[in-house]
C-alpha cells in the first residue's frame, strides 16, 4: 500500500476500545489485503482511560499504513473531525470500532459499485437493509430520534446515526471545519451542513449487527441530542454554516 497517495482512508474514533480494537484491526488488515487500491487507517483516540492508545500505537508500529492521532478532549464528533481533516484519501470512511457493519461492505460505498455522491451514509432503514439482533427498545428509541431529525432538520433521510459514513475528500475538507457540535449529534449537523451546501447525500442499505456495550446513555444522551437538533435548525436558519 502506498501511504503517500491513498485512495481510501478508513477512520476509527476510539474511546476506551481496548477490548474491541485488536480484533477490529485484524479484520481490517484481512480486508485490505484483498483490495487493489492504496489505503490508510487512522485511529483517533481521545480521552480514553484504558489501554486504547497504547494498543493503537503498537499496531501502528507494526503496520506502516496505520496512523494514530490523540486528543485529550472527549467527544466522538471531535475525534471524527480530527481524523477527517488529517486524512489523505480521495474517499474518507468513518467506522465504529465494533464493526456492526462488516468491513467488507465498504466496497459498496466506492466506485464503481456506488452511484456518484459527496456524502454516502450507511442506512439501517433504507430498502434492502437488514438488522440483526437489535432489542426492540433500542430500535424504538432510534426511530423516535430519527422522527425528530426528519421533522427539524433532514426530512429526506431515514437513518442519520449509523456510525458508518463515507465522504469525498472535497466534501470532508469543506464540511468538517464548519462543525460546532462535538458529541453524538455531530452526524446530524454534518449532514445538515451538507444539505445546506447542496451536496449530494445518498443512503446505502447495509446489513447491521447489534452489539452490546453501547457508549450512549439512552436517557441522558437522548435529551442532549434532542436539544442539539434545535440548535442545528437555528444555525441552518441563521446561515451559520454558510459563513467562511
């Protein structure tokens, strides 16, 4: 792999992921060995209290295509922003470390399998998507939140919160500097910015496997995320995201 001109950047925001990261990186390596394009893997560790950073750095020492970034401040959105702006790939794909979407599905987001896009989001709700093993209450909470998203900011999107998204380099470098929200709702904000800038957003149906140990606290984080939606709507209306 030519680390100087990667076609694809795969980004992993990693907060307290010592248990899942090694197996994920093994799966990623097996996937990349089957590809004919240059790729880099960027692990963005922030505010972990376990051995995530040490594990990532040791893996990077053994694999030239892996880079590790560190931030002392928490927030998944902050980690994704840092990774997107440091990435060098023509396409920049962010993944959850749990790989609830199998890593092999990435090819569906890239030419020639995908239709042209600026932002492609994995969808658990688009026609053809399949969910495996998700408890009913988690699905219900997600559908309620998506109803709010559709009502307040993004009426045409079925699933903004799946953690697998692909951006062209040009889109990433325009969108991510405009972020103002660095927690869980960053996905909605980035997509709202993309929509306001008239970027082409597509949903890609995926197989999705539920894993326990989610880092989202349903009651506490849901309230914060709902308030963020009103903030995003206000920012859109006031033209905040259009300012250079």
